[in-house]
C-alpha cells in the first residue's frame, strides 16, 4: 500500500471481513467456503488462484500479513 506521509498503519480495529473486502481481486473468484479466510483451508480457491498467477502473490501475502497480525 502506498501511504505517503504515514510511517505506520493500524488495521487492528478492522474485522477480518472488512480486511478481506479490501482485496477486491478476491471477489473475482468464488471460494467454496462461505466464511473462508483464505489462509488455512485446504480447498480454498483464492490460494489456488494465487498459485495459478491470477492473483498477485504480493497482494495475497499482504492480505495474509494483515489477517495474521491480528492474531487469527
């Protein structure tokens, strides 16, 4: 995320669903798990799309970092 003038951002106040909604490219694919966090689920379509190159690995890693930093 390009954040001119900011040295740090805090997303801890956001719900996981709010963070997930910020990654619009995930909406292009329908994961079989309705409440999937796209991190630990074996059959997660988002993880497969990252492997196929349809979602940038850097975007997925940023998403994972935000979710995991919250301690989920």
